[in-house]
C-alpha cells in the first residue's frame, strides 16, 4: 500500500516557468500576439500612435473681455452721484444765464436798442448785415434790391477809378489834368464807400427792421442825392476838368478819338452808372410805395410835428 501511495497529489511542487528558457522567449517574441485576426492586422497601421513623451498640450484659449472681472471700488457709486450733482448744477447755471441773456435782449428790443454782431464782409467782418434774420419776410425783397443798389454804387466807383487811372497812364488827358482827375477818383471812392452806407443804406436797413418813420425820412433825403450823383456821373458834363474824372457819356465820346481802349473803359463806366440810376429809381419807388401804404407817412408827420413842438418849448 505504501508503495502505491508514495507520491502525495496535494504536495506543491515547484512550478517550472516554460519562458525561463531563452530559446522559448525568443520564439514567443517572434510570434504574432494579435488576436484580432487579419482585420486587426490591416487596421493596425491606421491607428495613430501615441507620443512616447505623452499627449501634446491643447492650445491656450483666447481671453474674452466679457469674462474678465473688474474690481469696482466701494466708493464709485458716491463719486458718480457727486459728478451727477455737479453736472446738474452746471446745467442749471447755463439755463439761468441763457434766460438772463434772453431777458436782456427782449428788454433791449423794447427799448429800441439793436444788438448787432459784425458779420460782413465774411472775410473781414466789420459791419452787421443779415437780411433773412433782421428784415421781416414781406420786406426782404425790397431790402435785397436796396442791397444790390448799394453794391452797384461800390462797383461804379471802383470801375470809375480804374478808367480814370488808365486814361492818366495812357496820356489821354493832359498832364496837368491827369493827376487832378486821378485824385478826384480816389476821393469819390473814399467818400462814396462809407457815405453810401451810413447816409442811405443803413437807414433803409434799420427802417425795414424797426419800422421807424424817421429812418425812412432820412433814407429818402440822401437817396435822392445819391440818384442825382449817379445821373451826373452817367452824363459827366464838362464842369470840372472837362468831366473826365467821371466815366460818363460825354468824356467817352471825346476820349474815343485818342484811344479806343480807354474809350471802351469809359463806355463801360457809363453803362454801369446808367444801370445804377435805373435800379435806384426802382428802389425809391418801391420803398415809397410801402411807406405810403403802411401809414408811415402820417406817422412821420406826427413825429416831426411833435419834435418841432418840443424844440419850440
């Protein structure tokens, strides 16, 4: 019996590792260890290999300004309220100043004081002139014709100076008369430019603006003298220096025999003076028609009578 059961089946024997043999390990390494079959062999190369050093890092995400947090100081609300109060105070001050300025303008208008800003000519303003703003709409047409008459007067005097200067330089007049008529042409400009403005254009401008009867009367007196001078210049009779100090029709006819060019210059001057006379007569009739139709004539008579009575007393 003992010989039959000599070996104990429950005895643990030392396990022998078959891969401990170097030959076996070499053969196992050469064998294909993939158990996916032929399909796995085909798809093996299509699988991307992981980086031996690890996965590449993700690119950084851009910072969104809306996600950023802003630290607001605790005292910001108080500062904003303080600024709002300051702005409100400034607005109130500006409103008060505007109301005060408007009140003064109204008081000045009631007292007959005109506040005028200098805006003419545009390149060098030294006079006030704003027909659309100052003159009532129903009188603007007449005022624009008066304005054209004033500009026409300036053009006539300027062209007269050019023609007389050319006649003196060309020798169309004698040497004794040349200097004298040239100085007269300068005097016409120096006296005509401011004289026409202050004597009749500004009075009619203010008469249209304020409906003043006395301003209308002042305009009529000096505008008639203006028309008389333009008529005299258009004819230019040989009263002083044979009339050649003015580019009228009579010196034009005499100068044409000496120089055609100078004669043409004088002829243009005669045409300008003639047009100025016609335009001035039209303006005078229009202003006088409005003056009579609006009842300003009777008002002017009453004011003149009251002034004479006060002067007598």
